[in-house]
C-alpha cells in the first residue's frame, strides 16, 4: 500500500495489560518516522485504564491522533468516548481499521492486547494511519454524534 499518511505524530498510552503491545507499536511507529508521544505507563505494574484513557483523550482533536491499548480494548473505548471530541474505535482487523477511518473519522485507535496478536496489531496500525475519512454522507452522520 502506498497511500499518504493522515499524520506523522501519534500519542500512545495503555494500561498494564497493554504495556507490551504499546512498546512494540511505539518502536514500529518510530521505525516508520512517526513522532510518538508516550503518555505511559512506563512499566507493566498494575494501573487503572480510565486514568490513561483520560490523560490521552484530553490531548486529541481532529488533527491529533492517538492509540489506546488495554486487555480487551473495551474499557479504554468506553472511557475515551465520554469526551466530546473523541471518536475512539475498537478495531480487530484491517477491515475495521479502514472503516473506522473512512466512515467514522476515528481519532483514537483502540486495541485489545489479549485479543489481538502483535502481527495483526501492526497491520491494523499501518492501515489506520493510511486511511482518510470519506466525508460526504459519513460526515453528516458523524456530525450527529454532537449534542447528546
Ligand atoms: C485489566 O485487567 C483489564 O480489565 C483491562 O486491561 C481492560 O481489558 C478493560 O477493559
């Protein structure tokens, strides 16, 4: 695939369950010349995923993208999507990674380290950051997320 990247700067965070996968993805992104801001944790001691979802979500907008990882990806998704500007998408394969960007204009990619293996996760990351929002009817729908 030789598509243009949607950004070259990514914020990343996890809980203890997602820590190892966070480190792998961080190294992968750095090797692809992304600027990566790691918001922690910095070891795999037990932490609470809402704390890290909040820390990252506050810094995300339509131009700043992030990655959150916990065991299933579910807790991170629930927490992140409480922020108005966040469209966090829990993704399991390259197809949902592509559609999360094309249809939902996802600005946070959420992964579950206990349900997604390393190779699949790297393929997902690759597709996510190379896929643009399609706008059109999808923009109309995304606008309806507001004011609830
Ligand atoms: C931590 O054990 C686990 O609950 C967390 O990583 C996540 O899967 C929550 O949704």
